[in-house]
C-alpha cells in the first residue's frame, strides 16, 4: 500500500493516476472529501487533518511506502513530524519526499525549511528518496488573471533563465522511486528539458493561445508588494524575492537530465505543458 499525501495538488493528482496505471494499491489522506470524490473507487481514502494522531495512525495502517508532500509553513513542522515519527513503527519501508532545489541555497528560507524536513526523514531511520525540483511550469497559472484582463504578464526576473518542470514529470519520477529499487538514500535534482526566461515562456504561451501577450519587466520590490497583497505569507515572499534576484542575476540557469534518466523518456517541454493547459489562460 502506498500512502499519498498532497493527493489533490499538482503533483499528487498526477501521481495517483500514474500509480493506478501501474496497478499499485493507493491510499490518500485529505481534509476535504469533496476534492477526492472523483478518484477511482480503488483508491482508499482517509479524511482528516494530519495534525490528528488518530487520523495519521489510520492512514498508515498497512502502508509500506509513503509519498510525503510536506506542509510547508507549519509551526514546529507538527504535521510532518507526526507522520514521520509514526511511519517507522507502522512498518513504512520507504519515504519519497518532495523537497526543493532551493536546499542548495543556504540563505533561502524555503530551502532551509525543506532541508529541515529532509533531516527529520533522515533521522527516522527509514530509507528515503528526496526529489528536489526547481520551478514548476504550473507556477505560470497565476498569470491567467492579467493575461485575461490586460494581455500582460508582469516579470521580476528580467532575462534570467530557469528550467521549469512539469508536475507530471515530478510525479513520474516519484512513481519510479516508489515502485522500483535502487533509489534509497538518493536525492534527485529535477528540472525541465530547456532553459527559458519569462519572456521566452510568454512568447511560447502567446503563440499557443493565439493572443498577443506583453511581458512587462517590473522591479522585484513591486513584485514582492503585489505578492503580499495577494495574501502570500511574508516568509514565502521573502524566499521568492531571493530566488527572483538570483534568477535575474543569471544564477538560476541550472538544468539536469534526471527525468529522462529515471523515467526513460524526455521531460515535457513548456510548449507541451501549455498545450495541455491552454484553456486556463483563455
């Protein structure tokens, strides 16, 4: 039995599909039953809060593998600590954890949080695999509002390039790690197949939706103010600000071929991802 946390998110949704395609027994844990009501009846469901010990105990029964999408901003890491601490006595033999490429940046708050959670997993004594993706292609979905209203995307990273990755590919690597041997004690840096600036991404998206989109460079401070105004936690905005600065300065141009090496097929291009999500921007 594979227990999947974060099953309603971008990665978890794809992972459940891929595990079912492999005929794996899957259980999900979620607070909102409505969000998993569409899942195949073969998927077991545990409804409740991961801060609740009885809910966690129920979710871990007969589970031998755990896919951990951490609760990023959680006081003292309570939910993740509880799940990790109960996993070993429950008989879990492997934890595959979503981490972040930002763990390589000691000064980045998101990277520090993920590294702390990695250490909790390491200290548990359970064999582990860490997946450290860079920026997600799905991070462009918030552009939809200003594309629809102004035909513009506001960009704090200038001409800096990154290699955004599709959540589908992160899920594919997770599925491989959960269902095959040889991944214990490994940390995989995951990226998409191509280095792109925001201007490059906007150009690609514009062609696919058949609508001119202007990419407007703005100061990082302005982008941070807008992010806070939208309701993002200040600690997250601070981390994003650090990342924006690094990308703008050319320090985000990291690329790996781990997706292809581990899954046996090339990672999705941004163009492919845009075709699949075209309707979100119209």
